[in-house]
C-alpha cells in the first residue's frame, strides 16, 4: 500500500499576501472567508494605472502579479488585481474561473472584448457561485451571487445580475449596467490584448488620465494627478489640490503606502 502523501506546503507568498491585506489564513475556503478577503483587498490594495506613465511592464502571470502587489506593495488595474487575487484564492483552496467582460459606456455601447477581468469563485460550503471583483475601481465591497437575479444589497449600492443576449449577464449597480460578463472560462494569457490596448491606445481612459483609488474608513480616497478626493459613504466629496511634487509623493505614501522617486504624470503617457 502506498504511503499517504503529505499535503503540499503553502507557498510563503500566501502568508505575505494575507499580511499585505491585513487578513489571517481562513480555516476553510468558504463564503465568509471569501467575503472577508474581498473587502480587505479593496481597503489595502489600490486600483491604479500608474505603471502606464511610469513605463513599467505589465506581465500577466501569477508570479509577477503577486510580486507587484505583495513585494512592491503596489496596486494595478483589473487584469493585475483580479489576476493576483485569483492566485491567492486558488492557493487557499477556492475554485476560481477567470471571466472576460465588456464595460458599458455612458452612451450605451460596450467596450472591447477582454475589456475587463472578473472572477467566478466556488466555495467549500456550497454557496454561490460568487462573482468576485476587486479590480473594477468603485464597485461592490462584497462578492455577489452570480446566479441570483434579485437585488443584492451592498455597502456600495444595490446590485443585480441580469440576463443578457447570448448567455451573457449584465452586472447592474443602482439601475445602471456596469459590464457584460461572458460566463465561458478564460486563461490569463487571453487578456494580453486587452491589457496592451489599455496601456497604449489613445482611446483608452487609462492613457488619458491618472487614477489611484481605494476604499477607506467611511468612504473612498482617490488621487488623480494632483487632485486628492475624499468621498464619504453618503456621497459627500472633499477635493484638495496638491500644489507641489513633494505633496503628491507624500499623498501616494501616506494614503496608499506607495513610494516613488518621481511623480507619475499624465504627460508621460501623452507626451504633452
């Protein structure tokens, strides 16, 4: 009779990732653990596109994504944040499927294929499946029930998953469609063209503006260029114009835990 195999040791980076988001290792990969990890991630890891003006490579593979968020203590946009979060969840025993989505525009159109990366997560307690998304900026704080069609209350608003053509679903927030989700499984490499587009195209909002944003106690804090915006949960906004590069660098450090030797600037993207 073969000897029983010992469980594989958990990689060291998993504990480092959990420490980064202020979480403890969950006892089981259940819905409660997923919800806790989901909200902690958004409080600690910013949604940001600063690799674009800084000229940094964006490599869609588990190790470089985790290295950026954990080792460099940075954030990223959807491909990076949800890609790294997927690696963490899988290492903790969750079953994760990558899904592609097209973002709804203000004029009612849809963005490019692979415009957005989101996650379908199965948990050990048989609930769900869950839509986990820590990479859409200002979005639901907690995972959403992917197969439910009734309203789902969240600290960020009222969400609903609505059927769409061709078997897709729309993620709707407060009556406004956010993105259209394709339920077919994808791989990280499938999103490389979308990531390239958002890093290089003049039509991408990531090449036209700077953003660094995370949840905060009582609301959200966002730094866009030299403008620091604090938004409360009731929607009140306080805007502070930062006058010097030193002020901007201090804001990145104090509010987002990111240290730069120069200010990421929109002119680095546009050449202006």
